[in-house]
C-alpha cells in the first residue's frame, strides 16, 4: 500500500475500514498499516472529512483516529507520528465543525480527537488553537446549528485542558480563559434571552447554544481562575446566572405541572437548570482549602447569598414533588440542599481556617455570612428550617410505603447516608446534621419539645411525625448527649417495638435509633435492656424489621466500653438470628453488614456460642454456593470463618469446621481459579487460624499444609509471602512429625533454602525464622545433604546487607547445635571445598558484633563451641586463634549471663507469648502453649551457659584463655 498514490491509498484504506468487522485478515492489514503506512492517520482524517464516502466508513475512520492519538501522538511513543503529519492533522481537525459535510456522529469523534491532541500539544505546538475556535464562533453567530457544533468542540477541548496538571500548560490555559469566557458569555447572553422570552417558539439549537455556553463557562470559571470572585467578567456572568435562575425555574416548574408527553425542548430546558446548579455547586466546593474550609469563591460572588435563599425556597416549595419526581425537580432540590450545606460549613469554619484565606477577602466573607445569618440562618428562620426538614423530608411518604412493601431491604439501602448526594431524604439528613451541629444551642430545645409532644403517638399522621423525629434524634445524638436522658427514653422505644399496630417501616426505626445512641450515652446497667429490644427485633416475623436490626448489630458490639457479662445471655440468640437473616437477605450490602455482626459475636463471645457454630457453618456453605460471582461477599465469608475458628478452643467444635473450611481454602488458593486473585489473602488467613487454634495434629490439616508447597505460593511477594512464612511456622509447630512422615518436610526445606540463598534483606529475617522453627520441630533427618550444603554456601557468601549475612549465619548455627556431625558429614563429600571449622569460627566471630538479640548471641557462641568440640581434628582444639575466638564469644555471653541477676539464662521463655502476639498470633490460641514449650526445650534457652563453657574447657587448651577468664565463671 505504501507504493500506491495518495488517492489509491485513500480508496484502499476506505475499503479496509468498511470491511474490518467482516474478516480477521482485514483487521490484521489495518493493524499493519497503522505502524507501517506513512501518513496513516492523515489518511484517516481525510476519509472522515470526505462527503463522498459512506458515513459508516467515515465513522470508523474518526474512531480509529481518536484512539490512535493516545498511542502514537506523544514523542515518547515508539511509533510516534512525524511532526509533518501532526501539522497536517492539526490543520484540518477543526473542519469537523462543518455541519454541511460532516455528520453529527463523525463530528463528535473528531471533537474528542481534537481535545486529545490539544491536551498534548497546547500551547507548545498548537498555540493558535483557541484563536481559530474563536474565529469560527464569530463566523457562526447567525448560524445556530454551526454554532452548536463549534461550542461542542470548545467544550471538549476545555474539558480536556482542565485536567492538565503541568504548571506551564495550566498557566497558558488560565491566560486564555478570560478571552474564551468573554466569547462564551456573549453567546449565553444572546441566546439565553431568546429562550427565556420566547421559549415556546425558540428552536432546540437556541437552547443548546445557551446550555453549551453555561457548561463551558462552568469549567472556565472554576478551573481557569485562581480567584474568580475578583474578576469582573466572572462576577457579571454569575450575576446574570443568578437572575436567570428564577426565570428558568418558573418555566421548568410550569412544565412539571403539565400532564403531557415531554418534548425535546422541554427536556433540554430541564437539563439547562441542572447545569446552572452544577456551576454554583462546583464554585462552592472546588478549592485547595476544601479539606479545612468551604471555598470562599462562591460566597464572595455578588448575589450569592440571595441565590442560596432562593434555592432554599425552591427546596421547600418542591419538597412534595421531589419525592415523586426522579428527574429535574429532584436534582434541583438536591443541588439547593447541597448549597445550603456548603454555607453551613462556611459558617462553622473556625477562625484559624479563616486566616488561611486571602486577608482582603476575610472581611467580605464575614459580611456575606452576616447577611446569611440575618436572613436564612436568623433565629426565627432556624426553627422554620428545622421544621421544614423534618416535616417535608423526614416524614415517610406514600411512595416509601409502596417501596417498603415491594422490597424493604432495597428501600433501606437506598436511604443510607452513603448515597446522600443522589437521594432526597439522605441529603436532607446531612443538611440537618450540619444545621444542628452549627446551631445546636438554638435548636436543641425546640427539637426536644416537639419530641415530647409526639413520643407517645400510636395512630395516624402523628406516628409518621414521630418516626421522623426519631430520625432527627438519632442524627443529632452526638450533640444531645448532655441535654437528653436517653436511658429514660428506652422504655418508650420498647413499647414501640411491641406495638403491632405501628407499621413495620416505623418499628424498624427503633433499632437504628438505638444503634446511633448506644456508643454515645448508654450505661452498663441499661445495656441489657437494649440487647433485649434488639433480640426481639431480630426475631420479628416482618423481614424488614429483622433485617434493619441485623444490619445494625455491629454497632452494639464494636464499642470501646463493651462488656461480655451483660451480653452473654443474648449471644446465642443473636448468632442464630443473624444466621437466619444471612440466608434471608438478598442484597450484598446487607449480607456484608450481617457477616460483620456475626464475626463480632463469635470474636467477643468465643466459647459461649460454640453450640451455634454448626448452624452458622451450614448457612455459610449455602451462601458460598449461591455467591460464586460476588467476590466481595466471598472474601467476607472467609473472614467470618477465620473469626469463628480463632474464637473456638474446643477441639470438637474445630473438627466440625474442617469439612466446610478445607474446600474453601483449597478453592481460594487454587491458581487455576480466577477467583484466587481476590480470595488468596483471606484463604491463607483462614488456614493460619486453623493451624493456630488446633490442639492436635489432624490428617486434614496435613493435607491443607501442602498448599504451602505449591510452586506459586512461596514465589509470592510482600504480605502474601510473610503470611505463608507464618503459616510455615505454625504448621511445623503443630504437624512437625506428621510432615516428616508424609515427606512434606523435605520439600518445604528445599523451597525455604532457595529463598534463603537469594532473597532481599526486607524478607530474609522471616525466612530465617521459619527455617529455625523447621530445624527444631522436624530435626536434621528431614534435611538432605544438598540442602545443608546450600545453607553453608549461603552463610559463607558476602552480601551487601549485614542483615542478610547474619540471618544466613543464624540458620547455619542452628544446624550446628542440632547435629554438628551431620553438617560436617554433609559437606565432606565435596573434597574441593572441605569445611574448615577454624574458618567457620572466624566467620562467626567477625559477625558477632552485628547480633543484637541475646538469644542469637548465645546461639552463635554455642554453635562455634560445638563445631570445635565435635571436630575430629585435634589440632584445632589447641589452635591459639580458634581458642581466642571462642574466649571472645564466651566472655560476651557470660557477661550478659551475669547481668541477669543470678539467672543463667539470656532468653526468657515467657517472652514468646509477647513475640507471638507481635507476629499476629491470637493470644488465646493453642499455638501460644506450643511456642512456650518449644522455647523452653530449645537448647539455647535450656542450656546453662556456665556449665556448658566449663564442659568445653575440659577439651580445649584453657591455658590460651588467660587467667582473667576464670573470673567470669564464678
């Protein structure tokens, strides 16, 4: 194709594009042409702009061009386009605005391609971009359709440049923003007036121009200016937008009252008023000070406080409609409440944060807030706002009852605070929370007075108001703890739960309210009454009521002052009820909350709920089979099993866990399952918990331990490898003899020795610790000579890291004190590298000062001594250099022995419990006892070092030690 003329290349490429979905060979040819054909992307642009070619082919060409920008436009790309081809493309990209020759779909792709090029080339290689766009806007003043095209292009380019982070590019964009905003403002002024004055007769293009102008202006004002409130053009446009808001709202609210099918013009205007709100909201939130204060740019704009008051009036007036309307009205109401919330945040801003704002603006902010405080937040208005929020937004509507009947679980999830930006009631709750926290002194008494009036209501509309007041009481719990006697209010809540005349949707509020107040103000004496109420709710026959209680159980257990004694009588009932609800729940979010509560029950109650383990396990097995595609839920269930296993010390209970747990661990660690990517970490945690909690070896555990020997496991990195090494230690402590009998110990040693020989310093200490445990528990019979030789080779190597050298030496020292003859015998077959005891003693002496732990220093001293004593070479026992090295090692350890107040140990077995907890081992698990026994029997801990040295002095030439050495043995 490269030898063809340009016209022939154009025809051939057009043919390939039209046929690319028909055959594999065509796609291959296109992929080759992308990198091999000179001017490929220029030809694509030419195809996209040629009217004679079919529209589908032109669309494919524009998509290929758009996708190729990111891959080949940058100079750093291996297949970067030439500067000449880039220039040719840039020269014609803006021709996509020609509506006479370029279809809408093709133009849309070309606009995105233009934006991607601008993000890379502006301003260095395309400095005249905005000048060219501005000239096209000026030329299209009388042609609305073309003006829409050009404004769409400008919007795409501005959106792309807003995300640029390079200082130079942002600086150039901010320098260009005022001129662009001037052009956009002129277009908005001209066409917005037409929309507002002649809405019924104006064209769709007219509304589109005004809408595109405001969308572009939002990005220019919020990202093109550091302090937009100081710019006269921004202030003027903001003032115009504020004045237009009421007029647009009047038209939109009138459209909502008409019971006719919406026209395209109507939908555009609805979107238009939402875009007004987006500009106001982004201006109020987009700030470098966002983490500590609300952006002052909005509040310092002229008319901003009056705008907030008008928005609040719209919120109140449209409250009833917004509960039924899921379109424009609801969005406007949400935007109004979020603007009020932003102002409340600014009112509550501390004076320290205020000083961080431009000092010239501080006084203006105070004036604006004073204006707000004298109007919307005036004392009389605050009570009215409180009433409006509760009555108009908190009170349940007929639609809520319908949604509750159809899907109570789904309705409750939709009311959660995590969705507050998109749902009216949760958003109102957040506004109420900020309002109450800012003005709690003024609002506390009115709220409590209304609550006292309605707390005993049982029928009619008053019940719904009471439920709304309960919601307000829960939200304000943190601020009412000193003003409201919640414990005296608990009997009222108990009566509500037993009153079957109350709707279930109202009764479900009781458990939510109790959860909100439990950690704020609930004494130990009152907690059993709360537990009893929740127990009744969990046993409710209304699924919604029970699920609401089950979703909040974790709040009653995850408390700083929680005590088991008061909860113990309810523990078994809670566990049974939550297990039932887990099978009843349909939504993943609800199941996750129930699983969290179940885990806390087992973790806190331990053996007091052992009778419920089997029932919970059967539910988990059932849920696992049903939730194969819900990975987060599967991870949560593995975490729950870990907490169950960790909490139980009864062997019979643990044995009943094995049939359920073992297959899940194998599934979660099986590399052939794609799910293992998500499940591996939790599956290993569960395996570790099993090994820690088991009191006796078991065949199932031996089979599960073989997972560690899988090739992909010990090749893991980071936390996964650390966990596998912890599992190795726990497995050897429990299954040492069984691993030797099944031949697993030898395989494990081979893999660990490989890690010891070539691993980085960050993880080598964990590998050495695991090998130390393997040597003690499995003994040297499990070691083959090749592995021993590998350890010796590694120990004699010089490494850049002292930590690596020391860790390798400690493993060799452990081998020597376990069976020095086996070590030397394993080395001797290689006559070319015969082990020299003198060389090894010298090496240990050189590294001795790098050892900090007393146990390690004693281990090395004993290993060097054993190496000399067990040597068949009698000359070494009288070698002055070797004896001096031993004296050096002995004297340091004996000095540490003397510092132990008469005790002849330098390592205390009781320390193992603390070390195990630091390693993440549960302090109540059976493994703690195994570790304490292991360290008590460890020769390094059990050997009396004075006695050991005296015995060694009977064999060597003690005259070489000097007379002063004997004083250390006294």
